[in-house]
C-alpha cells in the first residue's frame, strides 16, 4: 500500500504541479523502481528525467515534478532496476558476426556439444542436410576441450570420420586455435613439410605427421586464406549484404545483454570496412569502438590518426590492439613456469610461446604512443604480462608513454601478486575476463596452472586494494556478450563444480558493476558522458528485472535484461511473458 500511495503522490505532482515550474522540461521520466546511478556520492535516486539524448535530472520524486510537462512520457519501473547502460570493455563484435553462419559447437552452459561424439554428430547433421554431391567447406565454432568430457582437442582423423570430401575447420572457443581435416589441409595447401610461422604452431602426432591442430598465427592464416577462397554470395542491389545482416544480428545480441557501447578488439581484414559500411548505412544502434590489429595494419596505421577518439555515426577508432600471447584454457598463453599438464605433443617444460619479441613490441608501441594513441594489449600468461610491463615501463621512463593514454592490459589471467604494484606504477588499466573463474576455474586448477596460480586469476580485489581502476569484459565470441556472468564470477569466485577459487579476490557487487559501467567509460576516455546516471550525461540505460545490489549474489547470473536504451531511445525490449517476442 505504501508503494501505491507514493506512486499516486508522484503522479499528482506530475499532473497538477508540473506546469508551475520554469525548469527545463523532460521528454521521459522514470520512477517507481530502483534507480542505481553508479555515482559514489549519490548511489540511488527515486526519479530520472531525460530530454532528447541526455539526462536532465536525477533525484527525488518530489523534485522531479519541476522537470515535467503535460506530454512528458511517464514510465513506472514497477519495482525493476534502472542502471547506466553496460559498456563492453573488450569484445569482438565483427568476429561474432563472422561466426553467425558457423555451426555452433559450444558446450554447456551456453551450448550442447559436451563430448567428441556430440561434436561429430553436430557436424554430420549439417552435412546430411546439404545437397547431394556438395563438397562445400564446413566451419564450426566454439568447441572447448576444457569442458568436453575427453578434455582434449579433436584430431584430424576424427574430423575425417565426419567427412573426407567436405573440408572441415572447427575453431576453439578461445579463438586461438583450430582443427582441420585432411580435405581442409589439401584445400589450404598445407603440406607435411610446412614450417611453423612466427607466433604460430602446427600440431603433429608422435610420428611427426600433422594432426590437424593449428595454433595462433597458423590458425589465423588458415582462416584468412579460407575466407579468400570462399565465393561471395550474390545479393540484390537494394538488400543488405549477408555480412551486414550478420553484423546486425550480432549487435542485437549485445543489446540484449544491456550494452550500449560495444568493442571490436583486433579489427582486421575486411572487418574495418564492414564497420564503416554499417555506420554509413546508419545501422549502428549502439556506439562501437574499434581497435585495429596493429600488425595487420602496420603499413597504413597513420591513416587512422585523424579519426582517433571521434565518433562518426556512432563509430569511433579507439586505438590499436596487440596480441602478445595466446589462451590459457587453450594452453597457448606464454608462462614463466610450465603448464601443470602440457598439451598433447608437448614436453613437461612447455610454457606456451610469445607472439612478439621485446624489441618488436617496443618499436610498435613507441610508434603509436609517441602520437598519443592508446593500445589494448592481450596478455594472458604471466610472461606476456611481464613483457608488456617491461616494455611500457621503458617507454614511460623515456617520456613516450603517459598514463593519461590509459593503455589497457586485456585478460591478465595468469597474473602474479608482484604484477599489482608494477601495473599501478606504470599507469595502465587491467581489464579482467572474470568469467574465467566460473567457466574454466576447475580446468585452470586441475590442468592449466594448479591450485596456487589458479587462485590468483583475475585478481580484482588485489587491484582495488592497491587503488587500481579495473574493468571486466566478456571477450565475445569466446563467450556470449554476457557481462552479468563476469559480475557473478568476480563477486562469488565459484567454479562450475562449486569450488571457491581464490576467496580473497572476491569483490563487492558495487565494484563489479563499476567495472562494467563507470570504470569502462574511463578506460575509453568517455567518463564525462557515460558510465553513470548524472545530469548532462548521455541517456544510455539498462533496465533489469532484479536489483543486483540486493539479491542473493549467487543469483546474479539469473538477472534478466528487460530493456536497453541508447541516448533515450529503446533499442532492445524483452517481453518477459513471451520472450520469443522480444525486440
């Protein structure tokens, strides 16, 4: 009854007293729910008023009436929770778009391919539906040896058992490895005498024959070559290309998870042109920040300078991406101590491998930092983290790197306690892939790192204690663009088996939410316009069905995004009664 009484009083103010104020009037007012501002000095509010694309009032219901006119749209949240729109601190939307036509091989909790027979059956079902006589290449994505029952990668022979005529490539969930069958090796002209590329590796069996596994640059090169060989589909002049349709579908997925700012890390090949075409056709419903792969764009990196940190039709060049090593769950990350259980075909002293030498990384970072352009550096293993810290510290000492550039260390999984003070000293931002604790924590504990090292992955509490601003990301398409699972993992540190992994690194829900809102805005140098609900900021909002600050932290993964609003306009809305009707 008290809630109903408050709503009636508020509506009375809006209808009968709103005309008496000379204040700026709003187009929309939200009330009747939990409004979480993510501002430390006023974390909650009773009402929020928008005018066009911006917030003009945040505060009490009583004061809000001054900003209301007769035709102001009144939205009763009915107990739901309103927050700033979530910000994707690191993901790969064009990679996700590129996989829209791929066969989904994801294991639980997001898919159903939990064993090698599941993988073979899923691929075979697709082939069986093809026209008789077809030998079209088959692309699968998302298999995960860490979760599949066999805890290993498929082999060339197992894919040959699916088909000897269709070339097949299946991509690991991390994106850092793939496996091909014999027909695909032939199509790509990969022969038995092939040599490992720099920063890559071709897997071999005990008889030294190719086993079909491609790691890092060997896998990337194969995918680039395959893309070039595939025929482009015919499209009507007035229709969107299949690539644009796939991009729009991927964007809708990000919006369904509450994100109003989207990242495309490591943009390369035709993906940059795809983003520009999507922007030119006004297809971007959210802001998209892209980070071209520096090595892939090295010859013309200078051409990006004029667009740095400037939005054009919601698209912004945010800096360059560097991939310094591989994946810990895929066992290609670069470590200082050996993997607990080495991958098949490797010796017991195997530690992964680097992508760059110190000299190459130093010269490349010097090039962009000297022009005041920032970078995202993919560093998973502690040796890769050491290298990034070592090189950036040297550049800082020479006055080339400045902390205001806000360079970001991405993933920082196999971090060590001594990294914390070094990260603070050089002035970079760690962005943690906290979902690792939940999704792969058991694998890290039992096979990748062992108990001690595994307990310190994604050390968010240590960063907070040291006064380091950090963010949390999802790295989609490694996982869906699901930030709330990252929040759940950072808060609870519970693995899929129920083990608490590194309890001392658990953080509060508030700090986890900051990592996907105001901190992420700071990382992108956008904290003045995004990341919190404050007068003058953009009306980028997300509405949740429950309040993450008050529910049982173990239920954070169950929270549902009800609506996503970009600059005052609804860009996604879920029908809770009929979810398949969601827009």
